[in-house]
């Protein structure tokens, strides 16, 4: 994913934390955004590998759930 295109940008993270009555530093919000984006990229990579083996083109919820289980068991 290009660096300027974040799936989970910093601002919504700050808003979520603020809604819970806490503050988050800019660096902490960036670190959480980076970690979230990395996890999303890992899930997508795993899903695409599964779809290549399966031969399908449409990603279903079950594919994402399976990919997450596979990543958790690594």
C-alpha cells in the first residue's frame, strides 16, 4: 500500500480514543495506524493466496475469517 494511502488513517484513531475519554499522542496514533495497516496488508496477502489456490475472484467473509485464523496460527 502506498505510504500516502492508509487504510486506517491517524485521525479516526484519535477520534476513537477521544470518544473513550482519553488522549493519544501523535506518535502513538501514528504507530497504531501503521500497525493496523500492516495487519490489513497481511490479511489481504493471505486472502489473495487462498483465492489463487481456490481459483475464485470474489473475496467473501469466510475467506477473511480463514486468513485471520491462519495468520493467528503462524
